[in-house]
C-alpha cells in the first residue's frame, strides 16, 4: 500500500510511554491566563463526561469502565476562570490490561479532551501534566497513554511533554516515521523502546517546546 493512501483513522491507536528515567520528576502544568485547574471529586465526574462528549460521545459502558479505573484524586478539569465552565479534562487511571499490550501495574492517562473552541492554548498539555504527576505521586512506574495517529496536535503535545512511542511491533515504526514527518518532529527511533524492559533506558526527549 502506498504511504499516500494510508488513513490513520482506519488503524489502531498507538501507545506512548513515560520513560522510567524521568521518574520521580513530573512535567510542569502551566495553566494559561483565563483558565483554572481543578481536581474533580467523585460527585463531579459528570463534568468530565460532558467534556469528553463535547468531542466524541462515549457510550455508557465505556464510561462506566473508565470511571471505575480512575485512581483517587486522579480526575482533572480545566475550567474557564470566573464562570467555571469545564473546558478540558484528563484522568489518571489504573489500567494494566490495555487493549493490545500489558503494562504491569500500569497507570494510564485517559480520555484527554479539550473543547474544540478552546484548542491550541496548551490546555491539553496542562491536564496531561496533572494526570502524569498524580500517577507518579501514586507510585506508578509504567505510565502510558493511547493516541490515534491522525490526531496530530495530540501526538505533538505528548512528545513535547516527554512521552516516547512504544514500538511493541514492527508495524509501528513506519507509522511513527510518517507521523513525525507530518508534524515536523525528528525521528529518534534509537530512543524509542520496543518493550517495557527498555523503557528505563529510553533517551531523553527535549522539553523546550520545540523539536
């Protein structure tokens, strides 16, 4: 199949991992002016679902499964300052048995969502940083997230934060090469782990906000 005909929307999501070499440091959560970050209590989780549904509706079954995996104090919202309307969310969840890979005692950053009218302001990066910090605080060593290859702004956000692709099968490297070319990110495949055993030695990713 020619590369030009490949549609990432038809391919499975991919995994990115937080290198163990980065522990115990956590990424800084920078909240832009006009917004505020909140830790979401159990009784307020409906606000998390509302933000998720603003991008793509989640089924009741998927929501129940996800909600039950969120670790205590692990759901985060970014809200508009003053009005308090929820704009962005991400949650730290216990999920070792991911769909296509097993992460022993794995902690997942799940359902990262930003209201379409508020994208491009760093809100996604902020809530992901909060979720990663909570997982580190809770003692997780295998921290990961899933990303769809066509969501290029999300991919670039995660790379800038410090996540690296997990190349757990040979089909993933060509996809990552193509995606990095699309977003103008250097291909550092020597630093990208092929198993969790090599995550600890994955090379550092620059956090300057630039490739």
